[in-house]
C-alpha cells in the first residue's frame, strides 16, 4: 500500500474519532440543556472534513484508468469514481466552508 494512502487512512480515522468525541459531547450538552455553540461548530467541521477526505480516498482508490483494479468491472469503477467526484463537489458548495 502506498505511504500517502496509508497516511490518509490514518488521518481519516483520527478525524472520525474526533467527530465521534464532539458528537458525544454535543449529545451530552443537549441532554442537560447546556448551550455551547463551539462544540456544534467543531462537530460540523470534523464531519465535513471526514466527508472530504473520504471522497478523496475514494477518488484515489477507484480511479477508473488504473489497471490494478482487475476485480471490478469498468462500469463499477466509473460509477464509484463519479460518485466520489460528485460528493466532493456537493460538499464544497455547503456553507460550512
């Protein structure tokens, strides 16, 4: 496995763990009627970052012009690749930026 792909997978795991932590804190605050906008802000940022990173990894893995993905049919590779690109563009249009 390539070092950059391995690093990006570790980064995705760290971002997802941070998102889960902020989500739990947010749920705890909602349960106890505590209003803290910074927790919600960071929760949304980590969720957005996770989606961006996952889209980029999917684009990298399922790039349709690589010949290493022999098990997948060319139609499936193209569909997953297009889905990743469309997901990435839809995330860029959100107002979270």
